[in-house]
């Protein structure tokens, strides 16, 4: 049993990670601010699934709160998932994204300065690769051209880790998530939003020409990667290592829509719009390093993952048809 702090633990990915940690007997403190980026009631519902974890409502930028939690918790590890998420919303309020994602991460690292034995897992993003024409994305690629404030804040977080880890003796795994989906997915994300619109008979707006593709990763595969990274930090050398966690297949937008439509048994209505600022044409994860070092292997094919999501959606929202 380990004592672990999970930031953002009431969110989509966080709640799945916490469930897995609790199932194996770890002692958790979940820190989440239940912000209004989307309906806080959804995150509170997630938090209700996480007994017997201690749920703390608060902000990762609150230095006094962090000091108290670290003093009380004597954490052996921190899994830092809390962030302002979303490429397009970051274009509207980049200062907020910088404050939460960069300063919030630094506030956690400040607490670790006197606790270098505390292992650290950081949730980064495939967005750090920017408009990289080289596919698949590899951890050693040049990533100096982010195309959104969100991507820039995630890369800034990675750079902070690299700056402080050698000085203070931290052992850190930085995980670049590729488009995570599954039960409890945020309502604003494509698979959830398109499912809702199809069920409610609304028209889907697709940006670009339908050939844009994403490396979709099912939530349980991401959880397996997070737990493997956490285990790796037990014997890792001092410093930071970056790992891609992807689904091992890029799915074009139209294939994604058709897969949802097939799972629902509904023919979608579609309208087209220009590609949006901050979007990239395709993402694809090179999993060579993650497989070799972490033993990471995604196991959920995209059609199966979509069927599981649709089943959850119908149960969660009372859609039996």
C-alpha cells in the first residue's frame, strides 16, 4: 500500500486512475477544485465513486493548502493530472491556462523540494508535438513549435520538470497522453459530444475535410500506462523521462463518426466548417520507448472502445434506445 496524492482525481482520466489505485489498496488523497470548465456535478459524481479516498476540494495554486496536505499525507508519490485542458478554449483565456498549468505545477514541485524521495508522475499531452509533419511522434522529436497556449503550457511544465529534477534529486515520469476517450469522458470532447448530438438528432459540425486523424487511446490503456510509469519511478534514476501513451492507431475523423454511428445505430447529419486554429492534421504515437521501458501495450481496439463508451452513455444519461 502506498500513500499517493492525485491532483485532478475527480476528472475523467483522474477518476479512472484513482479507481485502479484504490482497487489495489493504495491510500489516496484526491485534490480537485471542481471548476466550472464543464458541469462540476459530473466531477462530484466521479468523486462519489472513489471511496475510501480522501477528497479535498482546493486549488493546486494554493500554497498553504499544499503545505498542509504534504505535511499530513507523507506522500510517497504524486500523480499530477490537474490542469486546464483543451486546445481551443486556451486560445480564449491563455493567461488562465498559464497560471493553472504552469504555476500550479511549479507550486507542487516547490513542496517536493524538501521531499525529494516523493516520486512524481506528470500528465503532459501529445499537443506538445505541435504541427509536426514527422509521424509517428517520437519522444526525441523537435517540439519547439506548439500551436496553442494549452500546448505551450504543457511543454512549459515539462521544461520545469527538467530544470529542477537534477538539482533536487527528483525521479519523474512525464506522460504524453494521446486523445483519451471512454466512460466519463468530458462532454466537450468529440466522441462524447458527437454521441450526444446523434442521440438527440442534432447535426454534427466537422472541421476540415474529414481526413484529420487522431491517435485515440482508451481510458483503461491510459490507466495501465500511468500505473506502469508510477512503478518505474521506484527504481528510476534521478531526472525526467518522457513517454508517449497512445492507442497505436490514427483514426480519421470520418471513421470516428462512422464508428459511433454504427455503435448507436443512428445515421448522422453532418455539416462542414473550416479547420480551427490550434488543430493539427494528424497525431500518432511512437510507442517504442513506452513499450520497452514501461511494458506499455494498448489493448482496446477503437471500435470496441467506442461500443463501451456508447454503452456507458446510454446508462449514464438514460438513453435505452
